[in-house]
C-alpha cells in the first residue's frame, strides 16, 4: 500500500486496538476486517465514527450477506469490499474513500438491493411535499448509480463544490452522516431507485 501513495500509520491486531490507534493517529481512512477478536469490525467502526468522525472506514471482508453489509453501513462504513478483490481495487477504494466517495464491491449490489427490498414501507408516509429539491434528487440518483463527485459534477454541468453543497443539504434533510446513509434513506423514502 505504501507503493500506492499511502502512508500506513498503524496496524492493529483486533478491533479494540484499531479503535485505540484510530483515536491516537486520526487517519484519513481505516481499512478494517469485519471478523476480529475482542471487538468485531462493525462495532469498532461504530466506535471510531464517534471518536474520530472524520476518519472514513472501508471494510475488507469475506462476508457477503446483506445483514453484515447493512450492519457495517449503519455503523458508518463508507466502503465494503470482499476479499477476492485485487490490491489495485483496494488501493482505489482507499483513494476514493479519502476523497469522500462511497465504495461497494460490484457483486454486493444485489445484496444491498435485497436489503432495501427487505425494508418495510417507510414508517412515516411520504407527504406530497418534497423532502429534497428536484436538483438534489438528481444528485442523489447519480450518487445511487455509483457516480463520484467529479462524475456527478460533469454530468450535471456544475462544479464539484456545488455537488458538495447539494450533498450537505441532502444530509441535513435526510438526517444522514454520509453518502451511504443518504442513499439508503432516499431508497426507503422512494426518492431514488437502483437501476
């Protein structure tokens, strides 16, 4: 990973140690396994998000079931990769996470879709009044389709700063911390769909 342009500041043997090291070094990105002793990766991610909220967590795991994926995303993970991905794919995921993007192994899209289907109708019916603006809805759909900030900006003919402003507004309106939570909330509310 050092050759990929990253500085590795620490390595942890288990989840509890990962949380301690994240608090000490406040890294940009943590690459973490789900299955670890003492504290599993999902719980470690949850703890990190409260202690060092600017650190972005990418899970690298053998678990492909929708329950584990959903638990990791709810805990605040911004990426979820399965262990059969290449070193280049891992490096690109870390790079994207550091730039504020969400990363998901392509083969997990079906698991995510299954989890969304499993969710019941929204607890509060969607009113006729829009939750997000038409423009924000367009940004959300492009993000749901896997677009990065630069890609969304290019497709909408707006600046990356404007995309980030739209995202900040969306997060506030949907009560989300990041893109993944915003997309899941928007899917539950029927604002966006997986194509």
